[in-house]
C-alpha cells in the first residue's frame, strides 16, 4: 500500500508521522526506516518525534539512494556495497577505457584532447582524470534519468540521442558494461520489480518517506513496486491545496505566446507569480504523482487571517492569488531585506537584528533561528569573527554546519600544503610555515623561541628557495647554488663544527652564530629538509594508488605529532586517503599516477562536508543552502543573495545529452536553487530575513541583488506598493561605527558598544592622553657606579633612537619584529639588503689581502646577486667602494682602546675599535646622517675622556660626501658631556626623552645658519612631520607610538636637549668638503 499525505505545513506532516510510528508493529525490535533527504532533516525529526512521543528510538534514517540500494541487495546477494557503477568508481574505470578509443572519425576530438605532446601518443593523465570525472557525472545522471537510453545503447538500438558525434559515449558505456560482471544501477532497478515478490520476507514491514519534496522517477517506481507488498507512507509537502500543475511563470507564458499565439498562451495561468517561477521542480514531480496509483490524504492547514507581510505572502501562495495588500502595522518586522557594503557588514548587521529579536521576544530562542548562505565557506570566518567575539549578555549561541573537511580542520589544510610545497620552489617562508604548525613543531622539538632563532638563521645564512642547484635550474635560474637549502644548511653545519675565527672552508663561509646548545634545533632542521627532499624525489615519478596511499600515510606519521584535537583532523585525512584507495581498487585501477591527479582528487574529497555536522544543536544554526532542507524555523535568514552568487551557476559539459534532449522532471541546479528559496520563504514562521551586498565597498556604487530577490521585491511592490518596499528594505552604512547606529533619529541600532569610542573620535574633539603622561617608577637596580658602570653599547643604542631605547628597554615592546624569511635571491644591491652588503663589503676590502678574496667571501656567504643584472650592480658597487677605500686608506686602522671607569673617571665601560694612525675612523657607504655623526661623537668623547689633552686626536667619518671629522675635545669637557649623556640615559629608563637625532640636528643647523630664512622650530617641525614625498622622523614606529598624541612634541624641552647635545658636537665638527 502506498499512501501519500499532502500538507502545506511540515508540522502537520510531522504529527501524522508521529502517530503512524506510535502504532505497534508485529516485531517491536525491528527498526522503522525513514527516508529523508539530508542529515539536518533526520536530526530535526529525531528531536521533534522525541518531544511528541516522549522517545525517538529504533529509527533508522536513510537517504533515498541508500534505501533503494539496500532493497536491491536484499534481493540479490551478488551486489557489492561499493558498486562499480558508482560515480566515484566510474571515474577510475573511465580513465582506463577512454585512452583506448580509436583515434579517428567521431573519436578524433576526444583523442586529441587526451593526448598531448608532439607525438600525441601518451595520454595526459590529468586531462584524462578531469574528463573522466565529468563523463562519470553525466553517466550517473543517465542512470537515474535516462535508463532507457543506456538499455538501447547496450542492445545497439537507435535512440533519440544517438547522433554520430556522440558515438564515443555509446562506445564508452558499452565498454563499461562489458568490463564488469556487476549490473549497473538502472538494470538493477528494472529487475527489482520482478524480484521483490520473491523476497517479501526480507523487506521491512513499513517505510516512511519524509522531507523529500521530489525524487528521481526510478526511485519512485521502486517505492511503488515495494508498496504492493509492504506499507509505504509518503509525507509530501505541497505549498497549496489547489491544483497548480498547469500554472506557468510570466516568462514561460510570454514564450508560449510568441511561439504558439495568444489563444494557446491564454490556456495557462500564472497562479501566484513566485510559485510559478520558483516551484517548477516540485510542480513537475506532483504532476508525475498524479499518474501513480496511490491512496491520498489531504491534510492541508488553511492559513489564519494574515497579520504581517510574511503571513500575507505565504497565504497568497497557498491560495494562488495576487491581490493588493492593506497597510501592515508599523512594527511589522516579518519581512526584512538588508543592503550592506560587504559580507562582513552583512554578518554584523545580522548580529544586531538577531540580538534585538531575542531581546524583544523572550519566547524566541537561538534554536528557533537558522541562517543560510549560498557559500558557507566564505561566511564561516566572518561568523566566527563577529558572533565569536561577543561575551556575557551579548553572546548568542551559534554553530556552523556544512563546512568542508578542508575548512573545518587546519591540520587537513597542512596536509594539502605539502602537495604545493614538495613539487614547488621550496621557499624559506613555505618551510617555516610548515614548522609553525604546532603538530610539526612538536614532532621536531621546536617551540616558538627556537622557531624565532631558525628564522634568523635562515635569513642570515641566505636560504631563499630551492633544494639545490639542480632544483633551481629547473626554473631556468643559474645562481651557483648560493641561495638553496643545501648551500644554507652547509653554512649552518660548518658554523657549528668549525671555530668562529675560520671565515672560509672549501669555498664555503660558515655561519658563525651557532652555539653548542643549538645542536638539536639544527639537527631537526636538517632532518626535516632531508625528509622533504626524499619525498620530493618519490613524487617526481608516478606512483600506483597503493604506493601513493602508503606514501601519504608516512607523510602524516613522520611529519605530525598531533594532540587529541589534531588527531581527529589527521583521521579525517587518513579516511579520505583510504576512501580513495578503496575506490581505485574496486575500479581495478593500478596505473601510476602523477602528483597532480592525486592532489586534485584528495582536495575534491576534503572539500566535501563532514558526515558529522553541528546541525540543530540548540544554538543559531549557520548552514549552506542545500536542497531539501525545508525545516520550519521561527526565523529564517539568508545571507549573500548577490546577483553573481545565487542562483548558483553550474556549467554543464557540452556532451551532456540530457541538456540537449530535456524531459519533464530533469534536474537543473538553477531551478533547484529557486525552489530552495521558495522552501525557505514558506518555512519561516515569524521572520524572513534577507541580506545582500548592494553597495560597492570601493565607490558606493549600486550592486544588483540576486534575480530571485528582485522577483520577490517586485511581487511585494505589486501587492504592497512602495510603502511596503520602504518598510522592508534597510540600507546600512559602510562602517559599524556610523552615527546612524547610535542616534535616536539614525534609523538603525547597534548592540556593539565597542564602536562608540570610534564614533566619539570622529565626531568630538576628544583630548587624547599622552602615551606616557607621567614618569614611571624607577627601576629596581643598582645605581650606576664604578662597580656597576654604564655600558658604552647602551649609550650607542640610546643615541641612535632614544624613544626606541625607552620602548624596548623599559616597556619590553619590540616593534621591529618582522618576518625575516625572504623567498627571492637578491638581483641587485639596492635597498636595505644592498646597504648592509655594501657595508660588509667595504669592511672586507679594508681587511682582505686582495679584492677578489673579499668578494669571494661575500659570495660564499650568499650575499651577492648573480645573473647579468647582478653583475652590473656588483661592478657599480666595486667602483663606489674603491673610491671610499682610497679616501680611508691612510686613516684606517685596527687598534682598540678599552674604556674603563679608572681611565675615564666615569662609571662607563666599553671599547672603541677602528683606531688608525691619525685617530678613530668610522667608514660607511651611506651619507653623513645625524645618527652616524652622533655615534662618532660618542666614541670621540669616550676617547678624549681617557686621553690627555696633548695626546688627543681627531675622529674621522668617511662617507659618500667625503671625509668629515671632529676636532679633539678637552678631557674635562669630554667627561662632562659624557656624564650629561649618561644622565639622559638614566632619565630615559623612566620616561621618553624628547631628543630626535635628525629633527634636533635640523633645528640647531637652522638656528646657527645666518642665511636661513626659516624659523628653526618650523624647519624642525617639517623634518619631524615630513611630507607626501619624504616621510618625517615621526614615521618611525617607536616615535609614532609614543609621540603621535602629544599636543606639542617640539617644545622647550626638545629645544634644550637639541642644543645641549648638538651645539658642542657641531662646534668641533668639520663637515666633508
């Protein structure tokens, strides 16, 4: 017996199902089988049945395809669980058959597509896989919707789709059927009708179909045949009690009028515009049910007199009418359309609206709300950012469903990263990114501190990309193996093994900054690179599926040391690998495969949703818009209704014959999306909330909504007028801190109070507090004395940037921390890297026996660029350095003087090096900058402070502009100036001092220049702030942090410090000529 219950309310159908399940069975231990279309529907049924009957037990939920195959296996013992004609297995079977087709006639195009290369003899396996996947998908549709074609193809009979250009499909299908002893699904379903009477004792006593608005005709035939022997109850949702099989959309009626004339088109009625446009899949299916011999029960629930816009719209659909609406109440929020500037703003606006609904209606709970979107992967991180950030009373419980395995587990993404890393350039950032994964770090014993050290090693050892010279040459690059992992690891290992004094060993420059305690970290890095190199060699040649599976499992075992949560992610990846291996084995596919095919197949599997999903957990459910999810909720929200995202567009292959020869009841993705939106509209009980990106975030230009949303708005405008449109359409500002959200007449509201400070900062003259308005308490340390002297290095760091010294030394804030990993070798000697190399090159030129020796040392360290461009840059640098060396030749020296409290008469300790026959020499390839003048001045004072006046000598600076020098300073004056600098250093431990080297120098130079027309403070201010072409000294991150909110940074204290430090320095300074 097949009985169909029709109703427009799922709650009514649920009550009928609960009543049927409550009736006793002959065998109470036997499970009841419920056929549903999705996991979400099964969970909702379980919860609702438990509430109605007190318990929901002994229920078995199955998808239609699973149930049909189960019935077939009950009747035939020879049917395997994994069938050779399953779509995923068909792909691998087709990969073996397609290359064997003839290479002439109607098969020529297929042969040319699969066979690439000059000889066109070897098939491209990646192309073969991609094409086989599309063909398998098309054949799977044929099995469900065109079994008659397949039967005719097998028998060699002519069909409506038997044109010669499609002969290759017929040949492939015959090859598939001859290649397997197992019957395909279409044949199994055809034979099932005759086999069911012989196996009645194996059939379940009753079946229930719920939440399946429409199904394939072949499935319906099986259920109809089964109903002759057992009870089959179908609970069919139908939006209206009236017959609507002959209604047509306006577009279809217009097409009929053009084709057949007004008399024929007049036979069609639109009924309700939205039902006619969006309900085609269900309309065609209900039309098919009219021809099925069944017992019908109409259980429709006429809608109550409508009070809201949503109720009026739903009532009109039920009654198939379109009449003008009366004006709705002012507080009607049942239909909402929100226009935002971005997906993030959509989620932020949604949060405020849901929060308001929950605050104003205490009977509403989070479990009564569902939020759907066409692309859940896009919105998932935004939901986490907005809803996950709320705390306390502002928190709304939420859960995400339908996420792919790839998105739901970070470690799964790491497994797939290997597919990109191993055959790729092997850049430093990619390998470091791998080590930053906690499970990888644990495997190799690396914590965050050791990782930071590794980053510095890789940077200073010039490791950029490529395993070795051979892998670099594969990209057409010949850089003499300077920047590869092999060369860099060699430098690191030699630096560990050899003494620091040894600069070169067999044309390799050891990296000198590795200590004995770094052995484990260096060993772990070397082990990882060796492991990756071994895997790279393995994947360079094709592997059979079994070999690939073994290799992938070894990757996961050798690379990761997972904790409990990460183990679950690894298990997901292992299951995907085993699933793939089992399918290839079932297909009998054992040919070697390249990495590209394995990578694409596993990524496709891991992009599919998990079978276990967080759906209906008692919180607000965020999920994807998938067919057959017509579960009723009090609040239904749909985000992302943009013109290019919904309905979703699915490109059909050009060889899909169903598209060329369509029939009623065929599946169409865009039609299914339209019907899905109709389901969502009619499933909303209180509020139907819609949202889309309607304004460009760049220029505020208007963006079109989805055509489905446009149809809805047009219908509302027709029936409710402009007043109804104005009531439901709400356009949100670009920013969440817009005043419209926080003012009484703004037209919007917000529960996110953290945006208020931003609003105040924009619309009020708020006085920003200085970064350090008061001195900090003194540090607990011994005062500077002979026993605890000031280090000269501390004074050097202080004078370079006093503000940075305060931020780093007192506040322990490191603003200069950045990712040191670089993925490109230097092509010239420009920028910061070029400057650093030039400085080192100049020092080596001064110390090396020959110019070639100095250059070879830098090349061995991996610092010099290669190639034609690099050669030009090196030649230019040699000329520049040679000029500087000539200027410094007579001044250069290697003497060193120790500065001690006993010598200097001050609590100061350190050393001054680089003293030549005429005095101290500082040598640089840069210009005569303020910081270099200060460092030379500091060391000059230190030398003068420990030297008698009669023996004092000048201190020289050789730079790009020439040679400048400081004249000797009297010993007492030098000690006094040093003491002042030491006092300033002590002060900077408790508060930032207003000394900025470049700006202070500009002030003093302008003040002392009688020809200057600028006021000194104005010149200093220009230097401090900069302009659009040249950033000022304030642009330094430390200066910006501390001084940006100061009302008057360059005040009297700034002037006093500038004069006290720079006046005596400039009195003794002779600038380069």
